[in-house]
């Protein structure tokens, strides 16, 4: 009797696990609404003067979701909590995400929907005066660069900062706007910034005619949307990727990108 009870108990457990798996997949495949976290990061995601959520990532993801015939709702969250909620199946998606093996344990990743690139800004017309092709060349030059506190500029920069000779050419301030002011006062020769955020800030400060991007790329990586494996299926991710391709083909993608990337 005891042996029979154990067999029956195991059978019920197995049937229960199968039922959970089936219902989870059904829920994932029938979902047509996303809940997505956000925190302020202009121009990718922010509230405008009318308190409406907008920005490059917001507009791109909204366009893709519309193409999918889904709906989306945004909830303001700190990034760490946002990731935790994706992992634990309490929120569907996260935007602006870099892919890592750790995150792939609990999330699917879309195809890249944009590239995150750090560049160097210099005074208008001075790129040719500084024919730099890599950051390490700054070590033996008279070129001084500005950076923002605790911003990530890639592994190469991180390694170079361990060299006191390179670090002596680096001046750190609180934000990109302060670096712009230092550049225009000739206190630095250039400053590093996210390409899109830098352009947005320069435009906001009315300095577009005074500044240009140097051709040297500091750091670049693909950016994806993350999908909670506990809430969504790979089929949903496939539909998202197909819709991303569709807005690239119909011109909507370029229209949104140009709105935020063009420096004029």
C-alpha cells in the first residue's frame, strides 16, 4: 500500500507539472498586452512638459507593439527592480537591455533594435586637428577629455583608466552639460558621451552650430528588448522581431531614429 501511495503521489505531481506547463504556454501565447518598466533617461525615455512619456525607446517600442497589434503600458521603476521583476515573472518586458549570459537564464532577447554608441564631441571644425583613431593615443598626446561620473564607456576605456598616464588626460564632472561648457571654454579638447544623449543635450543647450562628433568610436553595443520567460513564449519574441523588420521596411523606424539622432 505504501509503495502504491508513493506511485500515485508521483503521478499526481507529474500531471500537475504538465498542467502548469500547458497553462503557462497558453497564457504566454494568448497575451497581447505588455507591461514595461521605465526610468528617466533622456532622450531614450522621459516625460515631456505635458507629463507624457516619450523618447526614442518609447516611440520605437510603441511602433513595434502597434505593428504586432498588441498594447503596452509603462510603469516607472528603478532598473535593478525592473530586471528582478522580469526574472520573477512580475513584468513582461524591459527595453534598453544589453545581452548577457546571466540575463539569458530568465529572459528571451529580441533582435537588436538600436545600437548604443559612445562617441567624442569636439568643437566645430576641430576633428581634423585631432586625427585620433583610438583612445590609447591620448596617452602620449596633449589632448584632454571630459567624462561624466560613473558612466560606462566600454572595456577599452576601463582598462586605460588603470594607466596613470592616460588617466591624467581625463577630467570627470557630474554630467555631459558641464563637459559641454568646459569644451566651449577651451578647458578640455573633447568629451565622451552617449551619441544620442549627447546630441539631445547639445541641441537643448543651443550649441549644435558649435560642436561636432569626432569620427572615432569609443564604444558600441547592440541594445535589445528583454522578455520574461515566465510570462512569454519564444513565439511572442518572433512576432516582435517580425514587427521590428516591418517598421524598418515601411520607413517608420528611420523616421523615429532621425528625429533623435540628427544633429543640426
